C-alpha cells in the first residue's frame, strides 16, 4: 500500500523555538515526510543537528523532496550580534548539508536576508548538488554582487530546470550576469525574474538569451520597466526562437507601440514571408497592466 506524503510546515508564527525543538525529533522516524518548511531563525543547535541528520543520511528517516527555508534577520540595531551570527550559521550549515541530500527536487529560500556567507553557501551547492530541479530564491534582498556569484555557479549546474529570482533588486547588471549564465546553461527551462528592477539594458541581455538559448520554455519578466524599447528588442529576438512557450511582460510600462512590437513578432500578416518569419512557439502571452489604450 502506498504511503501518502506529508508536508511539515513550521513557518507560522505560532510555532516557537521550543515547539519546533519538541517536534523535530519525531521526523527522524517518519518516512512519510516529503516536504519540510523551516524558519531557520527559530532553530537552536539541537534542532539543527536533527535536520542535518535527516538531510545527510539516507539509511533512515524521511527522504525530503521539497525544502523551504526562511530566515528573517532582525535589524542590527535591535539584535544581539552573537545571536544573529549564530542564526546565520545554522542556516548556512543546513544549506551546505544539501550536498548530501540526493532526493531533493525543490529548494525554496524566501524572505531571507542574503549575507555573504549565505550567498557562498547557495553558490556552493549549485556547483556540487545534482538532484533539485527547482530553485526558488524569492524576496531575499539579493543584489548585483550576490546575483553575479550565484549566476556563475548556475552556468555549470546540470540539474536546475526552474530558477526563480523574483522580488530581488538585482537590477540590469544582475540580470545581465544571469543572461551570460543562460548562454552556457542548456538545462534550465523556466526563468522567473518578476520584480527584479529590470530595465532596458537587462531586456537587451534577455533578448540575446532568447536568440541563442534553445531550451528555455517559460520566461516571466513581469513587474519591471523594460518599456517600449526593451519590448522591441525582445520582439526581434522572438522571431528567431522556437522554444519559448510562455512569456509574461505584465506591468512593464509598455505603450501601444511596445505591445504591437510583441504582437507583430507573433503574427505579421503583411505577406507570406512575414508570416513565416514570425514566432510560432508562443502559447501564452501576458501583456496586462501596461499603459496601452
């Protein structure tokens, strides 16, 4: 008889550090647990050691397939420096332990303040880890420098198929660094860059990815500011692409001109030649919440 999978979520604020410390050991003997949501800032050493045992050993305990980590760092002026460093250390140890977790399919890190140590830990597992197909780094305060380091590691990664950088202020330079990685990486199929402060320069970099990458299927650029010029660059690139199936340019400061550039790249009925030169792979397009009449 098949055993149903269980998701254990400790992130709600009702779970105190003491509650988590009491519940974590029970996970060691429950093979049904497949998804685990952890607020690492509420873990002590005893909890962390149990989690490390679960992740690093495959001869007993649950096989975690989906891991969600959150880590809210208290502002420096209101926190004890030693407590803050200890909390960050626990987070880093858990991330590095994923090198031994062969069953992991999805890693999501959200609402976390990325420090230099956390960035290095995430980059390290991208170089070494082989199993997760989905990597979500959403709303982590990742800036250009952190994005550059993560992108360099992602370039040679052979497992991640979905990568989500949404709601991080990486800007055009960060997006350009990721674009260079996507010129090399031929595994990633889905990229989400919603709310990443993407402008015209970043749009140009993404246009090059669309032109040269033949494995990308889903591209989410929503809630940015590529404008009409950026959309025109993407429109040109779409004409030479036959892999992208879904494209979102929602809320990107597009006027009728920018929207028409995208639409004409998908269907231009001037003559047979222009029809043949259009993109024929797009199945979903979102242009909502722009400045169109």
